[in-house]
């Protein structure tokens, strides 16, 4: 795959979990395809992915299932 940022071959699609919202309206989207380039180090989302994320964000209550997820807080130096 060719990177849209640097134009070199070798970009790969990684599937990640992204968090959206805050507090009681926070939710996760699993399996989000992120394009990652080993040459320039950039990661970005394709236009189709952004459209699907927006659709999910608008209807997340109907599209999501409740699951118990452990949460840890980062307390290191910042």
C-alpha cells in the first residue's frame, strides 16, 4: 500500500480500538482500520473510515453492546 503522506510503498492497515465521548457517554469502537507508514511514521484514517465513525457516533446507543471493561488510570510523570 502507498502512503498518502510520503508516497512510499509499505504502509499497512492496523486494527485499533478507539475511545469516543466522555463520562457516561463514553464508548469504544473496536477494529478501526488505521493506515500506518513505517517510513514517515504517520498514521491516518481513510475517508470511508471517518464516515463510518461518524455514523457510529451518531447512533452509538443503538449499535453498541454493554460489556464490563477494567479501567486503569495513568499516574506517571507528565
